[in-house]
């Protein structure tokens, strides 16, 4: 993706980590982008209303609303905005949800400006998978459990009590599992 391309001249960065946000803002500015920044989803929507951008990078987990909820808001303001979800807590279920909601791609943290531009470039197009004789790694039981819990939680719209009921475990047990780091 060429920053001189008139279709992609601006980017919005929504992330509560000011260190990452400022580092990315500086890197995109050096590449010729007009950069807008925000620390929360609500602040991001406000900034986007006054200065719409061509691209948006949104952190998944922030205080207040999650990054998934802001996709529709940005698309309502500017339908052709390309949104990428960035997360240190990514799961396959969350990535699928992000794409269903209109994100062009989902990228795990840590990511730099080149990774993000590459993900925007790949988004919405076929991904070439090289043929190899290597086996696809099988997830561990802990990874499969983590993915399943997050899928059910997403289906319940992040309602812990309902997710615990569907999983057949106590709400506090589910909360303890969610506090642990991803396997």
C-alpha cells in the first residue's frame, strides 16, 4: 500500500496504550499519512466525525466499549473506511467476529506500521498459502478450551452469567478462567 496513493492518505489510531499509539502515529506520519489518534472508542468516533480518515486501526480491548463495537460507528460515518482490529488478546472467534462486523483484517499485537500496512493490503483479498508437507499444528486442549470459551462469550454478547450457564460452569469459575492469560 503506497502512502502516496490518493485513496489512502489518512489513518485513525484508536488504542488506550499511548506508547503504542504514539509510536505508530509517528511511523505513519513519516510515511506521509495524516494521522488522527484517540484513546477510547467514544473519543475515536468523535475524532472520526470531525476528521474522517481512509483507514482505521482499532484496539480490541480498551476501557469502556470494545473495539468491535466501533466498526459499525465508523462505517456509518464513512462507508468506505477500511478498519483493522489490533489485539494482544486475539482469538479465532474474535477475528471471525471482527470480519463479520466489517473489519478488513485482524492483527495480533505487537505490530508495527509495516505489519499494519501489510495487513490492510492483504485484507479483502485471497491469501496465498504455500504448499508444504508440514502438518498443521493441532491446538492444545488449553488452547481449544480458550477458543471455545471466547466463542460462547461472544455469542452471549460478553454476558458472563449467560456464558457460564451455556458452558455449564459456575460464573466465578468462568471469571477465573478469563483472568488467566491465553495459552
